[in-house]
C-alpha cells in the first residue's frame, strides 16, 4: 500500500512509541523519512519502505484558506 504525505503532515503509526504516542509529524521526505514524535519531540529517521508498512493513517496538515 502506498501513502501520500508531505512535510508538515501527521502520520498515525501502528506501533506505539515508548512515550505512548502513535502520532508523528513529517519533517523531511526522501528515500528516508524524518519524523518528529508529537508527544515527546523525539526525532527518528526511517527508510521509506519500513515506514510505510507501519502507517495506519495520514492526517493532512492543510492550511486553512
Ligand atoms: Zn514519543
């Protein structure tokens, strides 16, 4: 399954971070994806393929008009 997301969007992952959060913000998109935990502000970098297997949902961070 392929997901569409960009910098600033939020990802809900299947696996819980040790801090208890499932929600991450996308900081950088490339062959590796950099994520910021929205609860504890820890940053992780994951290969895109590994990450996409773990995504449960994408929440778009669209600017309000
Ligand atoms: Zn965390």
